[in-house]
C-alpha cells in the first residue's frame, strides 16, 4: 500500500515527543506538510529540526487552554488533517482526586480537541476533504481504578469523535479515535521520571508526593491493563503512528466514526 499525502497539511498537537512526534514523522514521510506543537519552544524547534525539511514547522503554545488554542488558530488558519494527540494523566485514588485535576484533565484531553475541531472543520468542508483523529486509550473501555478521571476524558474523546463523524455524514471528511494500549512513549518515560513533560508534573500539581512515585509506578505496571497484552510487550510509538497515518490517508476513506484498537490485544472483547 502506497500512502501519498502530498499537498495535505497536518497538525499534530502535543507532537514534540513521543506518540505525537511519531505520528508527525509518519505523516511527513508520507508527503504531508506537518505542524508540530508543544509547550516548550526548544523541544518544538528540535522536533522540527529532526524532520529536516521545509514541509515541517512548529507552533509553541498550550492547546490545553483556550488561549493556547486561539494562538494555534491564528498561526495556522487551515489544515487538512487534525490529530488531537495532546494529553495529560496521573494515577491517583479516585477518593483523592480534587475537582481541579478533573477540570485540568478535561481541558487538556477533551476541550483541546473540541475547540480545534470546531475551528478547522468548516475549512475541511469548503475544501471537500478532511481527516480528524483523536488519540484516546484502552482506558476508555477498561477503566483503571487509579485513573478514573483520565479514563472519563478518554471515553469523552471517543464520543466526540463519533458525534463529529455523524455530523459530517455524506462528506469526504472522516473522524476516528484510536484506542491506544500500553506504549513505550516519552509520556510514559516522563511519568516514570516525574519530569515536567507529563505524568510527574500532574502528580505534583495534585499533591501526590514524588517520593511515592516508585510505588505508584509499580502499581500501574502491575495493573491488569499492562499485564494482559497478548503481544507481551508495550507498543512502540511508530506502531501507533502507522495506524494514524493509515486513517489519515485516502485508502481509509471508508473508515469513520470508529474507535480503532491499537492495543496489542489488551481489550478482551472480540469487537
């Protein structure tokens, strides 16, 4: 299968590292012009440099906020492919999760995609073609006890993606969600290292002591989700990206309104 995205412009949020960067790299390799995004200017610039062509550029902003989305919209008024990848997480007992963490995760994991999709869809309609992808998680289906808030936002992403697909009935614009399983990504490494990239920073903001992090990680990795992969390992970022690139292609024109598993067999159901 030859996927050719020449002439298409793709925006991948949260793409300076990890799964987001792998998706951006895959789209770029297929011929698309890609817009990389992140909160750290140096990381964004480094990611653009890694792609090494005039078909890659970056926008530094926090799309997990209204102001950040507005910055993105002003910088990039039109895209053909929107990959809503940006996300945040942090394991914590349901009884200990404060309102502010629920709201923070909802802003980042759900509202970023809602705002950007709402803005870019009219242009896709005018051009008669478009692709929307929401990078969700198997946790939307198999809810981990220590990440109920995260799972709720990931399920919301699936609902948003499906609703968008239904609203675009009869067009050449598709909307799909990826149910991503355990993946060896920068996000996971950031969580392990309590870095400012993702999980560690979230844990610190909501009051989980970083000296408890080893036990939190151990509990997370021993959870049924991580222990039940049929392939017996984490996925690589490129393996997730391969599915995203396919769904962004013309060859996947029949695929819309779907929640596509990229999980190594974690989800136990046959459908």
